[in-house]
């Protein structure tokens, strides 16, 4: 639905999505690729990516909780969208870490071949993570656009109803 929202509220609603996109593109793609070049001789720089990501995702979750009391209804709803996606991304990163840990353990303690570990980590960890990252980039870009227009998804309106919100356009049953 399209709501009558001030420019200030639109700006506040865009911020969590901007932060999430910066984490996805700037950190998980650009920084990862930059530090991957160093990983051939020294793997520790790769830890920059999860550390920065943890900080950004924690900030989104913390600010999303504060937004429930401090922000306008429209901005708060957009914070909650970013929080939901942050938790999803965290769960995916934890799963990636567990599978990568199994691969490292298998190589160091169980005698697994190096190539098998590369296939496990690359095929089961990194590839799905990159696909999920790209999907989240598209979703967050759409959320930025919606925030800029004054739109909210129907599920946010159902979760956080606001009878005082001024609706400009409500789609009919066909979604038009």
C-alpha cells in the first residue's frame, strides 16, 4: 500500500536498507574479493568480512528494536523488514561456518582430501551464500525503492497496524 509519508520519514525508512546493502555489496562482495587475493598467502584478512558483517547486522538488529519506540510507524516498519532479513542472513552465515568447520575438521583430523574440502566449502557454502547475497541485494534494492515511494508490504501492515496512517493508494484484489 502507498501511504502519505513525509520526506523525513522516507529518509529514515531508507537508512536500514542502505546499511544492509552496504554490508552485502561493500563487505560481502567487494571486501571479500579484495581480501581473497591475499588469502593465497595469508588467510587471516578474510576474517575482516564476517567481523564487519557481524557489526553491521548487530547494528541493524539493535536499531530495529529501538525503532519500535523511537521512530515513526513507517520508518519502524522498514527497520523491521531489515531486521528480519538480517536474522535470515545471520542464520545462513552460521550454517556456512558450521559446514566450513566440518570441512576443515575433516581435512585436519579425518584425512579428507584437500579437493573434497574445496568442493564442500565452495559448492555447499560459498555458492549458496553468494546466490543468497545477490537475492538479498535485489530484495533490499526493492525495499529502498518502496521506502522512497512511501510503500509498505502488506505483511508489515498486518504485523504492525496503524489506523491513523493516511493511505494514498490501496491495490484492489488483483494487485493493481
